[in-house]
């Protein structure tokens, strides 16, 4: 008999957290689990809804909260959850206080097990409020060890936290190859450096652009969109590199893009565990990334790629030059990256570990959550925006 899971995303657009939710849904054992995705009734989440429905999974639109405290929303959402009667409520979070009121609604609906996946963790001055929210959670899933450390410092019962790295479907990256129609225009057949990223300050793209003049013989392609695109295009013009930096916009042919590049670069300033690095590893491309928590759990420096100090265009350029100048070295890095991706970062591994957490939480019968609640009087959960920002 299948058990129902309600997945909830509080975001208003399609970002990395939504992409990982989509991947997880594709890897669930549908003979055991019956998923439904609850989302805010906002236009920006339409790409997730379309992709989830294409998997044959039902979705339900939920009206956003009205203001920072909307107890009517909590009561209405709780009634909706009681009607749905899931065995598990699984919240997908970016900030530490995302889904606070949704988790309260799940507790009021007496959902047997509440799971929260933390995709990013940026420290906030809200430790006490985070602890209150944690009273309603049976298990946390952190996508990196660094995120797990942040959670364990700010929740009751740190033993609730599990680390499950992001995973991806690897087969599309194995199949992709350089076909007759180029996905990236490269008339001069220069060495090609690719970046896949949301164009946002988090991803450190200005430091990549500052490195481009130091790698004069290469072409750079940046796939993705976001609020900083205009500023980045102006920076490229000001640096006189517009002829060697291609802004490709949002793309759906990532395996083909990676098949055509010689190296992959991600100069992020902070991360959870970036899917784009896993995709590059799955495509057997050498990865050059900033040495920050999250990146360093995917990339083994000198083995599957190169890690460089963040915010350092000179070090970034030197690493890119070293990879492009030595094809044998680049191939060795890429091959080791693919082997590591197949062992640690496949959709099968991620889904199996996640389903194990579901079973563990259900088998505990919410005993830890009840024990926490008995030991500490939670009062009222803290004000928090249910509609977070997508990263």
C-alpha cells in the first residue's frame, strides 16, 4: 500500500531548490510513496507545476499568506492537510525560517511525520525562533555537512539532522555529445569555458568576468538568467570582453551545453550543494570552483577539479589557464568527476537515502517531536514569511 507525501515549496519562482524537488520526485519509488506537491498560487512557480505534472504527479495551489502573521492561513492550511491525510509533510526551505507557519499547520493537522530539507543556510539572528520551529520537525535533511552544522547549532535535538547530498539523473549527461548543430556559437573554435548559474550576487559572476581578460584565448559562455544580468552585461562591455562572453539566457539543453565546453566554472560566494557542479561532473568536465562550503563537498581539489579562493579573479584565471593548457590533465579531472558523481551524487542514491529518512521518521512515530514539545513550551511560532525567495 502506498503512503501519501505532501511536498511544500514556499518559493515564488523556479530555482535550485525547486529543481532538486523535481529531481527527487522523479526518483521516488511510486509503488511505495504517493506524492502531491503543494505550492503558492503565484505565476512564477508555473515551471515547477508544469514539470511536476509531466511526471504524473498532482499539484495543489495554496493562497499566499496575507502579511507576516496570518493565522487564518494556518488554520485553512491545516484543514487542507487533514483532508489530504498524508503520512509525511515534506517542506523545502532556503532560509532558516522558511515554512514556519506551514510546519505549524502540519503539526496542528497531526501529520505523522514532518520533514524539512534545508537547501541553503545563511546565518540569521533568529536562533531562538529557529529552535521553536524545530519543535514541529521530526527530521531535517541538510544537502551539505556545512548546512547540517548550521542546523544542529539552532535546533532542539540535533540528532534530527541528516546529511543527504543532492543528486542528479546522470544518463542525459552520458548520452550527450557534440552534434552537428552547436548549442553554443563558437565560430573561432576557441577553448570554451561554461558557467551555469542564476545571475545573482551569490554566484560571484563579477569575479569571473574580471578573470576573462587574463584568459585571452578562450570563449566564455554563461547560461542562466536573473536580476543581475543587465549589470553583468554592462561590466563585460566596460571590460572590453563582450566579444568573448556570451550570455545565453535560461537554457533547457544543459547536457548539450556541457558536452561542448572544455571546462566548467562556478565562482560562487556561498552555496548549499550546487547542482550545476554535479551536472558538470556527470558530463565528465573538469570543474573550477570557489573553495567554499558545499563546493568542497562535491569537488575534490586536484582530483575531480580545482578549488580557488572566492573573490579572486587572478587565482580563478590561473586555474582556468592550467586546465585549458593541458588536455590530458583536464580529461583526468573530468573522468574522476564522473566516477565520483556516479558513486555519490546520482538520483538513485539521493532518493534511496531520502526514502530511508521517511521510514525512519515514521517508525519513530514522532516521538522525538513530542519529547521536545514536552520539554519546552513553544508558545507561538515566530513571524516568518511563507513566501521565500528562490535561489
